[in-house]
C-alpha cells in the first residue's frame, strides 16, 4: 500500500471554476484524523513510524497475481495495529444514497477498494459499516468485457470480474469489481462533485488488516499510474501535494489542471520508464550530507526495486539501500562524535543513530538527494526525527529498496505529471 504513515483526511472541493479536484489532507496528529490518539507519546510515534517503514506496507507487491477468492491467506503475517495509524486517509462518498467512508491514500497502488457487506474474513469497521452494494441504486458489477477486467490485479473468473490486492506487508484484499458513483463535498461551499461509473473493488475477503474495534478505515484509495487508478478514471493526468509539519492541521492535494507549483525554485526529474503500477520512481545518483557529497557508485540504486528511489506517501521514514545506509551512518557518527548516544527505546525497532540533545551541539545537517537533473534538499529537521530530548536519523535499511518517506517530504511541494512523466518539486511552507 503504497501509497501510501501519514494520516490524511480527504474532501473534494467541487468549485465550478476549478480545473481539478482539491483534496483536504489532515495531519496524523490532528484531532480531525481518524487515527488521532491523544495519549500517544513521542517515542510511541517514532516507534510506529519505524515499524511501518520496516514492514514496507506502503508499497504494493510487484507480483500481484490473479488468484481465486477461495485462495488461502493463512500463511500471511499479521501486522500490528500501529501499522495503520500514520497513513493519510480520504473521506469519500460511495453509492446512491451517499454514504461516506475513510480510505487510506496510497500512491504506490492503483486499485481503489472498499470493504463490503458479506465479507469473510473482515476487519472491524465502525459506522456506517461495510459498503452495501445492494442498497445503492447506482451500483453495478463491472462487466467482464470491460477493459479494466484484464488489468494488473484484476481478472475474469466465470461470469465475474474480480480483483486481488496484496501489499508488501502481506495484507490482502480480494473480491468483486463494481462500478458506482463516488462523491466528495467541498469544505468551502455546499457544492458536491461526483464521478459516475467509478470502477473499484468490493472487498469480500480481507486478510491481515489488524484494526481494532472502533476502526473507521474502510479500504484503500489508489493514486497509482494505471488506467484503473483514481487519476485516470477522473481524466486527470497530474496531481500535487505539500505535506505539512505537525503544527499545521491540514493542507490540500490537488488533481488535474489546478495542480501546480507557485512558489520557490522548481526542479524537475524524470519518472523512470517501465511499469509504474508500483509507484513513482526517479533516478537517484548520489547523496550529500550538508556540503559533503558521499560519492556513491552511480549504478548503486539501480539495484533497488523499480531501479531508483520510490516517492511514497505510505512509508513514514526513508528506506535506504544497505550500502548507502552504511556510508551515511558512518559519516554521521563522525560528524556527531562529540555527542552522547541516545539508547533509542523504540519498542520492537531499534534506531541506529540517535543522540541526546545538548545546548551546544553541531547543526543537524540537511540531506540532499541528487536525482537526474535535480537536487532535493531535505532540511535537518525533516531528515532527522527531532524531539525535546533526543534526535534520530529518520532512515532505515531493509532489503535493497530505496524509498523517500513522507516524513522527509514535509514542506516540499511535489507535482506528479503523468503525461510528461516527470516529478517536479520546490520548497514551500505547507
């Protein structure tokens, strides 16, 4: 699930003069978030972010296959509840009459799906409960002759069009493909915007989504590249977002012609060619810490899944190729050699590089990611997790994946253009 350990709430601004959809993004720590937990400590927040990053749940498995609905999921690992509490979510209406649901936004997957009545197994879900297709006047089965019925993760079986979405942490949703109306309303007006005949999955067998009682999440909203994604079904070829710091309760994600960068020095880097259904990958050439360029082998990151660095909203902290990670940690240990290491008490996950904060200490350096034709500067306060007592490198290594996490994307405006196949970005106070 890619995409998408930042909790986002999503409201479509249906303004008649707009040339796009405006999606309201809510910070995980905001009281408006369905994941808001008032009694969560800083250490618990760091722990759950590291757990999600290590699990890799933000990315759809690249080898999604068409599997019948009676496929056994018993071998799958059950993730902890905390794996879901950092995601961005969207509030969107389904059916006629409209019922609103929270969906996790995932830039690393394509299919949008929602848990449906009659599911087995199901995950706990609060009001309004699982979607009831038979109660919607506009819901129909996706015809087997439809072009979506022969796509990635979607297949024909008997007279039905079925889907199966398996994520990197082994959570799985499968069921029937439907078409129905989706609706979103503006927080600035009473206007509503609708999309008719939107194709999505009706989850009838949902395994390893360990939500507890009172959960409000109903499914996944796919913002990936393929034809079945929200972008293509709404005829939008570009989207942009700027993730805020914790002090800002919400911001907006924009789809369509309104998606643009209006401030700062804009840089552009190509989206790597190939299968984009696993997310948006760019070429990473080298890394600098402060003014020191590490001089990593240019072809190193081609070993990563997708051949470069995945930009993902579903992974909280950055995941780094193991060789590059060792070089980064070695340099930073020398850089911070005068500080006292902090024994990171992060539950099941251990952070390799943590230090106690001191009154007089070196400046926490920025980390620059040198892409093809562009340089992304992530300031120290975003490259590191900085608390009142300590700071830690906001980075882990797991396999050879290289992923730019959402924590490192804060206060940067990103614009994804699918027609020109490029990612643009510029610093912005979100």
